[in-house]
């Protein structure tokens, strides 16, 4: 039965390792993303390649499989051989000689072997779930860095457009001031608006640099120069379906699965500690061949012994108490996280709906504000609108465009956060 189970485990490792190689395939260098994949997914996969957990995982799997093999062995530790030789050549030299050959075989305690097998299997299962949690942790960092970069880039583009509009307006006001159509106060107002737009532009460009540095720390300088971040609309992740009743969802969430596996490891460790009440006994087999003086035939004998160490209450209590503390801690964390992750999913699902409504309202306001700006821009050129009104309409249009762009980013972020809460990797 154990041999069959080990075969299943090995097949799972091969399949899971294959998944790792898929996730770890290099990013395309031509356009910064793989064909048919979003920039966000390429960003994540390239970031995951650089993580220590990605590099060391196959060795951790090998170590877990080795622990399973050790736990399923017939002996608690390798047997040992002892050889000794006794002779009287150094003193009386009467021909006395004795050769002793011994074999020490460490034995399992009662239930120790089965408990060790169960613990090794539970640790292997925990390794898989912890590996996926590591991927999710990197996915959370990537999502946050990616959308923060997109947000800063949009704000920079909007600040640049505001600056260009303010510059164009200032030039127009200057021409009309020289022609005597506008006052110097109007010229100062236009130049003030231009200076304000320059300050916003510099701040927005600084935010882009900070966002780039964070992305660079995840991607590395080499990949950062080659990746393209793409359009926002093409990189909004698919909206996942969330069941109306979340009570049955927690058992499938990765963090809960990982905590369940951790609790199982703690329980198996308690079982093993209960079985290890003393050091391992040893079966000893000795064979002796010797003679007392010259001319006497060699005599051979065989002896069998059993070494049973005494138990230590303090040592056993310490081991059992430590294992029990880990089990209690895992139980409490699991109970806490079950409720927490469900609340997180419910909260993020509500935020997605809210972001959708805000996006629709912001788009509507932006369209109306930009149409209004066109009307007032034309009327200002015809001399039908004063400069303060024109500046106010310009600021309202820029603010509406910014709010619409930010609303789109916030919606994309809310979808990514919901997928993160559900334990889904970037797509």
C-alpha cells in the first residue's frame, strides 16, 4: 500500500513540476509578453522566475520524498557493524585469540513507524499548498505594483495633456493681450494656470519613476527594459464568479487549504511524539570465535541481545508539549482565517460592484465635461466667454478625465483583489 501511495506522490510531483516549468518559461523578448497572454500575466511569470521559492522548490520536493522513504524503511536508522579482536601477543603470547563480530539493528517503537509515515505524507502535502501560497504572495505584489504603475502613468499622461492645454491657452491669451482684447490680469491668470500644470506634471512624472523602481525590483533591470505594460482594457483580469453562499467556499481557498495541511502536520507530529516515549531499542547479534592457548581448537558462539533504553519523562513531556502547542496554534489560526478569508471575499466582491458603478458615472461625467470644454473653447475664441469661466471649464474637464481614468484603474484593481482573495493567479 505504501509503495502504491509513493508512486502516486511521485506522479503528482512530476505534474506539479511541469506546472512550474510552464509558469517559469522565459518572457518573450520581442514585444515583452507572450503571444496570447496579458502583460500582467507575463509580468507575474517573469517575477516568479526570480523568486527563491521558485528556484529551490524541486530540491524541497526531493527532500520530502526522501523523508517519506526514510519513514517507510524497516529500521528506524541504518544498522551498524562492530568488529573487535583480542589477543595476548603483547604480553604472555600463549596463543589466546578472540574475534568478535556484532550487528546492531535499531528498531521502531510501537506505532512509531506508522506515525512517521503519516507525518512525512502530511509534510509533503503541506509543501504543495505552501508552494501555491508563495505564488499567491508574489501575485499580490505584482498586481499591486502593476496597477500602481498604470495609475501613475495615466496620471502622468493626463498631467501632460493638461500642461499642453494650459500652454496652448496661455499662448492664445498672450496673443489677445498684445492685441488689446484681454487684460494683463487675464494674462497672469493664464500663466498661473500654466505654472500650476507644470507642477502637477513634475509630481506625476516623479510618481512614475517611483512606480518604475518598484516594478524593476520585481522584474529585474533586464526584463524591465523589454516588457510592455499594454493597455488597461486588455489587461483587466477576467471577473470571477462568486457564489451567493460563501459557506462552502472556504475549504477550497488556498490559504485555508494550507492551514488545514499545516494542522494535519501538527496532529501527526503529536501522534509521533506520543509514540516516541524513549530512545530506539536495538537488537544485537554477536558471534565470537576464539581459543585460549596454542593447539586448542577455535570455538565459535552466537549471542542475541536486546537493548531497551529507559524513558525520560521530562524529555518526552517537552517533545509532546511542543507538538501540542503547534497543533493548538494551527487550530486557532485555521478557525480565525476561515472567517477572515470569507469576509475578505465578500468585501472584495462588493467593492467590484461599487467600482463598476463609479466607473460608469465617471465615464459619463468625463464625456459631458469634454463636450462642454469644446463648447466653451469655441465661445472663448469668439469672445463670448470670459477667461475665468474658460479656466474653470478646463479644470473641470481635466479633473473629469482623471477621475474616469482612475475609476477604470480602481475597477481593474478591485477585480484583481477579488481574484487574489479567491486564490487565483493572474491571467
